[in-house]
C-alpha cells in the first residue's frame, strides 16, 4: 500500500495515536490499500435525538450515537458511555478500537461503541432510567444478540444494562438477556466479570515478565489508578509474589518501598468514599512522581494520555502494561521503543474484560451458567495465547508489541474479509 504519514507530532490524543499505529501496522503487513480503506471506515453510524421527561416536568433532548465499525468477524460489541464531552468522531474511533481488541484475543465479534451526550452526575436515577429506555428503543433495530451487543462504559454500569435489557426485551415481547453484557448477576451476568480486566492485566504482566526474565517474587510494580482495573491487577499480582510499591488515584500516589498490603488498601478505599486519601500505610507523594519510580513494572490503569513527552524520559520501568485505554501518546511511544522498554499494549492487556463479556453472552445463549473457576481458566488461556501470539509476531516482524498487536488484529480481520467476499 502507499506510504501513509503517521499522526502529526503535536497530536497527542489517544485516538490520533491509535490511527497512526494502525497505519504503521497496515504498512508492515503490506495490506492492500483497498482493504485498508474498508478497515479504517465505520460500517454504520446512527445518530438519534432523545426527548426525555425530566423530574421537573420539562422535556430535554439528548444526542445519542451508536457506531458500528465492523461486523466482519461477527456481531459488533462495544460499550455505551454517558459523557458531556463525547462526539461522533470519538465514538467512531472507540468503535474501531473494539474491532482490534476483539480480534487480538480472537473472539468472534466486530467492534462498536455507543454514547449519549449527558452528565449522569447531575441527573436523578429516574431521569437516567428514562434516558436509557429512550436510547434503547431508538436503537431497537440496531441492537440484537446476533447483531450488536452493548456493554457498560464510562458513566454507565450494570444498572443501565439491566434497564437496556428490559426495554429491548419489551420491544421483542420476550426476555432477551444476550442483547447486552455487564448485567447484574441475577439478570444473567457472568461470574468473574468484575475482576476480569484486572485479571487479564495480571496474566499479561506475568507472561511479559517471563519473556524479560523478571522473577515475580523479586520484582516491583507501580500502578496508576486504583479503580476496577488497577485494584484487581494490584491484588492479583501481589498474590503471585510481585511487590506493589506504589498505587494511586485522583488524590495522589501512595508509596511504600517495602510493599503495600493491597487487600488493606482496597478495604480502606471501600470505607472512604472510594478514595485512598489518608491511607497511612504508605507515604503520600505527587501522582506524577509514580512514573519516575525505580520499579520493574509500570501499569497505567487510570485514564488515557498519561505517558507523554512530558514524563516519558523519567520512566525507569523495564515493562509497561497498559491497563487503561490509550495511556501512551504516539510520540512518547517512539521514545519508549528507542529506550528498549517493553510495552504490553492496551488492546492486548485490557482485553480480559471483553473476553469475559463474550463468555457472558455465550452463557446467556446456551442458558447455562459457568463457575468462576471455569470463567477464570478460560479467560486466562485466551489472554496467555493472545500474548504469545503478539509476542511472536513482534519477533517475526521485528516491531514493538503494540504494532504487533495491530498486525495480529488487522491480519485476522483482513483475511476474514477476503474469505467472506464483497459486492
Ligand atoms: P474506575 O473509574 O473504576 O477507576 C479509575 C481510577 O483511576 C480511580 O481510582 C481514579 O481515582 C483514578 N484516576 C483518575 N484520574 C487519575 C489521575 N489523573 N491520576 C491517578 N489516578 C487517577 O475505572 P476502570 O474501570 O478501572 O478503568 C480504568 C481504565 O481502564 C480506563 O481507561 C478504562 O477505559 C480502561 N478499561 C476498563 C475496563 C473495565 O473492564 N473496567 C476494560 C478495558 C479498559
């Protein structure tokens, strides 16, 4: 294919970063320009206006989106976010991201993403429920267990997924629990889903440490973000012998060179409004200082675009495992590669969540519940195989792990596209 310029140097957004890596991987694979053009565009974009009755009786109109990037590999899969800043461009990029993530771990889904532009923190539960039901009804012909399967994302949780499942089921006149994943357990949610992403981060970290000949029981780790992903990754890594010396949240970082008791930190967070503020088993340091600590493994698990040109030179870790989506800018990535630091990229490392979402859908469709042990064993196997495949691809093409992950994903989707044929 023609040589395609990567993202301009000043662009640091996670989405620009993603597109620039996609281009590099497509070039390394020698992908036809024709196929590349199919893969970079979205197959369907739906924009709706949602009039919702607010608690004071007024009617407010919200913008809702659903973008289906690709259904080449199977029904599309992707979360729904409620966020004031969201726009169609962002949803489009996030939908493509889901295609690559599902393809890296080889689960039979395409990629999608949905959003409603709203601020759920200023809305009552009743208003959020009516909004969710209006959105579901507007998307009733888009969603479907064989077509497009949503899940929670920023600003949504199992509660919204329960309303979505109920409203969709009403529109069909029968209970259709496989239309959405991330549901509460009683509605057909899967055991193991809550810890799935952190668990996948743990599996990826251990697999990468093995390649780097880092012995877990003699290694240290710092983790940014102590929410769902960060706290489970910390707990599970500590259980396997890794010394977690620094954790952080929006209140700053907490450092203890002797190792932090993660179970205690979780207990503290859960009894202090979800925050680590005041946690005195570690020294409180500036959140940014976490990136410069002398540790073996660094796990950004908070938010996008945190490793940038501003702090990349301070990093001392030998391994970065991306729990968050898009934590490293494209420019910082180039420096990391130059410095020989291994990066287990987001579309690989945090795919444990979508993998167990897939298991939830499989269980719903077969009407049979798996045990937590079955869920964990199967997701660990998928994550380990995906890691090995990406690692071997990086050796074969002599490219960093991130580009290798895109090569694995694009290659799978492109081959499937060619077999399926076209108009
Ligand atoms: P969460 O809301 O449960 O936790 C986020 C944590 O990050 C909180 O502890 C918060 O205080 C902290 N944080 C926010 N800003 C920070 C900052 N500037 N410095 C330090 N800490 C900060 O979110 P989560 O579900 O754990 O998701 C974290 C990341 O992982 C996001 O990028 C998300 O998109 C990604 N992700 C999550 C899942 C999942 O299953 N939850 C799956 C794939 C990817």
